[in-house]
C-alpha cells in the first residue's frame, strides 16, 4: 500500500483555511461587481495552440502539457526524439492546463464576440497551473482573480484599476502597499534610445528580474542576450532615475525626447495619474517604476504590479493593457486592460500580518443538543426555523452526553449551544448557552432567533 502524498507545489485546504480563503474571494468579488464586472468561467484544459506563444519562451516552458490519450508514442520515430523536446511536445501533447486566465479570456471573447456587449467587463476566479519551482508564496497550482475590460482603449479603465486595487486591499485590511505602474511604450522608447529597437522582449525579460537578482546580474543577462556594452551604458538612467513621480516624469521626458513611442507612453501615464486624482483618490499608493517590465509578451501599454510592504512575499497583483491579444485568434485591433490578484499570496500576507477577522473560523453559529429520539424530534422544527431565519445551525447527529456535545462545539468554535432536555421540552423555554462567556439563560425559540440575528 502506497503512502498518500501531495504533488509538489500543491496543497490541501481544510475548513479553517477555506473560510479565510472564501473571505478573500467574497471581498474581491463584491468589489469587482461594484465596478460593473460580470462573471465568466473557462475550462481547465485548453488546446496548446491557444496557449503556446502567448507568454514568451520562458512562459511556454512553464506550461503543464497533457499527454495525448492512449498510446501517445506509437507514431514517434528516432528522428522525432533527436529533434528535441520542443518539436516532440507537439507530437505527443495537444492540450495543456491554463497558465493564466487572460489568454483563455481572449479566446472566449473571439468565440463569443457576437453575443457580447462591448466594451465587455468580465471577472473570473479560477485556479491556474505553472510548472515553476515551488517556494514561499509561489505554488504550481494557485487561484487567480482577474478583472478585464475589452473593447475600449480609454485610460479611464487604467484609473479604475487603481481604484479597485485600493478598495480591495483596504477592505481586506492590507493598508501598507504600493501599486507600481509603468508603460510598455516607455520600455520600447528606452530600447530605441539605447540602440536596440526590435529587442524589446529580451530587454524587458531581463529588466523584469531586477528586484530578484539585482542590477549587476541583469546587466550580465543582457550581455548573454547579445546586448553591447555601449547599449548597457546608455541604459544606466533606468537604474538611476528616482524621486517623486512628477520628477521621474520630467527626467524621463528628457531621456526619451527622441523617441515618439516613449513620449506617448509617458503621456498615457500622466493621464492615468490625472484621472486618479479626478476620482478624488488623494493617497493612491501609486509609484511610477520605470524598471517594472512584467515579462508577459502581450502587454503593450500600462503595466501594473502590487506589492504588500513589510512582508517577504512577491507581488500580490499584476496586469496591464494589451492592444492585440485577440489578434492571434483572428480578431485584431481589440484593446483590453486588466489585472490579476493572487489569492494565495494575499492569504500569506494576511496571515503574516494577522489581518483575518476573529470570527472567520466560525461557520456554524449555534448547535442544538441531542440526548434521545424524543429530544431530536422536538429539535428538528427549531433547527428549520433557525435556518429559515438565515442562521447557520446544526444539530448534534446522534444522542450523546452533554459534555461530549459541549466539547464538540468548543472544538468547532461554535459560539452558542441550545440545550433541549426533558425540562426544556415541557416548559417550551430552551437553555441558550454562550460558549465563550459561559453564561446561559432560558428563553423561547423566537427570542433565541432575535438574539442570534
């Protein structure tokens, strides 16, 4: 008999954890709906033709591929094996687990375009999978909570993303956080002025690792990717430009004065800053970060990343604008922008900062005791009344001594117990016990309902 185990990078979630996770999900969902987003779901499994090529070479390698059913190797030749894993993959695997929710969303939009009202605002809360190296705050299976708007290039959408992030995190009790914002056009402009136009992807993939590996190793990676010493020297302002956002904007304009694309990116971000202020959000926790790259290759405009300060956990949210993601599915020119919140990382942040409300472990509010068949029969209508009143209630499922039932309530963190014995059945007044304070009183069922409500 084999010993049960979990696949690396995955976890079980017991009831005490799930009530906290649901608290996060519900808080995020309420905010998404408040801002006019509608729910959708897409399948766990997507065709690799949908997924491949959308996340860059590194992303493609992190896709979990699913072997074809049956004898997947029956038609393979020695030449197929010698051609390497990339070509071999396509011959033995046609499907994979979704890497994120954005690319499946783009496919959904194209396939349902005649039924959708544009601009279309959707939110989606589902798990995704990445064949990454598991570590603290990074898992192979994790949930994402996405909100996207497609069918408009209005920068109001970017400003509303800032507002949504503010509201979600503050409602969760995360007060100290930074919303880092950049624009891919600025990064393209930087590529122009340092003389590597056309190599934006290699540049952004390297720069995106700055927080993790530091300036010197980023420069080493750029050399490995073929960047000249002259280009690396010209790139130095990206590591040096600092100050208040307005100062960074001014320094950027001076550096990128010869790049029309770069100046357009600066203009767009200045507009986002202005719109956020127009919404009346004074302390937006925003920061212009020109080293922010977001490695995903489909971003074309604003890019976002959110970091909770004071904890050793990576970004808890990220996103950006993509002007032609649906173009790969035969529907060019449809602009969109969105964000993704990592529930697992948000959970870890809230645990570390002790931000979950105390009552989140409570699912059942009141327990009815069960001493014998007669008491059980008497209690069932009361149980229904409690539930009809919207009160989470349960009855102990079998006759037992009162100590055992009280112990059960305490271990389950059930705050109230209704004792139904022969005396209570005769008088019609039930013993209502507060398990936290130990106080108890005898009152009618309707009075108990009023107290619990």
